[in-house]
């Protein structure tokens, strides 16, 4: 890699990248763009697999650094490193299988239109340099070499990483090993660069740069909307693939609670507390019918949540926001708190559960806002009509879970239809925490959960965010013979 991309981070780990350094990082990506965009499967697979191997080779050191910065624990972080390496290799396999070079070939048909037409060859071309904003809550899987980086590289796009200030030492360590891996794989200088800094100015300067072709972001609604505004104000707006958070409602139909109440309560409590509630798919709302079965389940869930052990949150700022959000929720006149643990600044956060009636939830938007941490709201409904009103009020969500949808009747279909309307992923068993990296996965949803609901940030289809279709009409033989490999 070029000296300029090395020096801006290895010797200034905790400092803000200057505008000149950001420009240099983007310029290096631009210089790499033509070569990387026209690369074939062999070159892209070599880089992706070498990056995965490099991560695994430095596992012990990287996990130790990550734990010092994130408090997520060695077990969780080892699993996340495994997932990150798996993602890199999975995208390599997809590229090798032709996913990035897919072609639709419509042979010429003699005669006048509309039946007759010339030969049309539809291919995909990379968008160009991608600015990738790392997330705080997944220091491996949504960070320097996370899914956004892997999918953009697989698509043939150089990546300019915006390191997250919550884990600067880890970001630098991963970036340094990535530079060495890229060199071993024979990738062009500038295919991966990085900028850093906690200020708004760093991110704004990056997304305003005229040579950035797309932006991938995982973070808060406020941060995402600020970037979207900047991107829309560019002389030439570009795609913004933002994942902005979600409250991931769980619908508990009576039959499910009757058959599996105790088991589901334990499962849900563990999901709410997993990672101290710092997952984008953490369940934040439980919707259940107002009856005796729900009364019993709420008691079981509260007891299970009170027994959960949590750990320190990712940063003091995130902890403060959680404490303020929980205090505001618990003070609400319509809220009845049913867990017993008390928040204390000198201890790890305790899970929080409150119950509400439908009218209050629909009336007050503040009750529908995401609280990033182990907190959940139970909304009691009296009918499927009210249930659908609650879903509509929640709006776009990464996930909706429907327990007890086994009967094929009009009422169940109505509920499932409402879930599909607002979610990118609908579950019928289990809990939403844990997102499989597969071809069929969709991690995205209607606004405000994401800015591009037709795209996913997890799974093998994620690379299609960074590919643009082009129709080649009557292409010369030499061009058609490239079989979808860009020029």
C-alpha cells in the first residue's frame, strides 16, 4: 500500500484524519479503481480469502484488543471473528460462482418491435470507491473487514473505511494486517484505505468527496439522517445504504404462550439481554393479547430478565443514553414497570421491562423510540385490528417475529401480512438476534430501519448494492466474450 495510507493511521491512532488525509485516502482508492473494477474472480477471491486467513492468524491478539475496547467478552468476540472470516470466504465463494459477473443474454429476434429486438446483454459494473462507516456494536463483523467491506470488495469496488472511535486500537490493528494481506494477494495499492476521527467533520468531508460513489453506514437514526442530508446536497447525489436501527417487535399469539410460555420467556429474556441489548435486532417490543395467559407470561418474562447477567456497555455515551431512555420510559404515566432491578451508574445496566396499553403506545411517539440496550416494552392489544395498528405505528423494522402462526386461517394470515408489510425479515420461531450469512438473507427493511429497503447489508446478495446494471446492445464479440467481467 502507498505510504500515505499507512502513515495516516499507524502513527496517529487516536487523532482525527485531516481533510488532506481524507482526500489522499480517496485519491488512492480512485487510483486503484480501474484495476480492481476490471479484476476477475481469481483476484477478488485471492484478496478476500487472504484477509480471512490473516484475521484468524492474529485471533488471540485481536480479541484481546477488542475486549479491552468493547467489553463484549472473549467468547462473543471469538465468535464474531469467526463470522467475519466466514463472511469474507463466503463472498469469495459467491464471486467464484459468478454472482458478481451475472449476465442476462437476450438473443436478437428478427422483425419489427415489439416482438423483434436487437441482442441485449445485461451485465453489472462496480459503482466505484465506497465509503464504509464502521459500527460500534460489532467491532469485527461490521467494522474494518466486516460485511460492508467484504461485499464491496467482492463487487469490485475499492473501500475507504471510516473507523469507529469506539474501537480505534482494534481498527488500526485490523487495518495494518489487511494492508499486508492485500499485498500478499497482489491487490492494487489503494484497494482498502482508512480514515478516523470522532468528529462530525471527518464523516461529512468523506461523503462530500466527489470521487466517492456510494456510502454504507450502520449506526443511529440521527447519524444516518445527517449523512443522508449531506449526500443529498451533493451536486451529484450518490446511493446511501444506511441501516439505522430497529425495535424489532415480537408478536406472541395466544396459542404460542399457552404451549411454550415458560420456554419462550427464557429465550426472549436472553435475547433482550444478549450483548447487553446492543444488537440492531434486539427485541424492543412484545405485542400480546390482553388476557390471563399474557399476564402469566409477563411475570415469567420479568423473572427471567431479572436473572440475566449483563456487562459494561460499549461506551459511556451509550450507557448514558440507555439510562436516560429507561428513566424516561419508566416515568411515563402509562408505563408499568415489572422488572425489579434498579439502574446504578456504578454497576452494569439491568434489563428493563414495562407494560403499556395500546392507546398510550399509539398516542405517544416517544414510547416507540429505540432504547439501545436491554429494554423492552409489552403492548397489550384487544384485537387483531389493534395489533395491526401497533405494527403500523412502529413502521419500518429490520425484523418482526410472529409466534403461534401455525394455523392457516384468515386471522393468522392478516397478522402475518401486517408483519411482512413493515419488516425485512419475518421470523416464525426463535428470536431475531443472530443473523445468518446466506444467499437468502435480507437484513434491511422499510424506512426508518434502513434507507434502501430493497437491499441487504448481510448475506451474499449484499454485493448487489455496489453493482450497477448496464445493457450492452449488439456488443462486439470481444466484449460479449468477457462473460460479464467489467472492462
